[in-house]
């Protein structure tokens, strides 16, 4: 019985972890919250990106990445993302209201 109790606890913990739904977007969308506000809703000089057109966001991020759009920091940050990750970011923020 003493060996069975830890096993039951392990199974219960595993079941709880499996039952929790995964986020539809990777953790890296949270990186944008630092400057653009939670969910991209900025109330500062930094532009809000929530609800912007997906193609606009994707093209803008790619322009920052290529260095063809002037920026203070975004050109450096965008270089850290693949084109696929940029597409995920654009999709995520375009869906925010």
C-alpha cells in the first residue's frame, strides 16, 4: 500500500498536466507585451498592435528584420524571429481586439 500511494499521486499529477489545454500560440508573443502592452494594447508613444491588419504586421516585421524600415530597437528584435514566427506574431496580434 505504501508503494501504491506515490504511484497514484504521480498518475493524478500526470493527468492534470495532460488535461490542461495548451496555448494556441508560443510563449514568444509575450515578448511584445514589454513595449506594446498586454495583448498589444499600448497606451504610450509605442504604437498599439492589437487588431492591426495581419498582412500589415507581417510586412512591417519583415521590413524591420531586413533593415529597410527605420527603428530604434525593432530592427534588432525582429532579426531574432524566423519568417514563420513572424507570421505567428502577425496572426496573434491581428486577432486581438
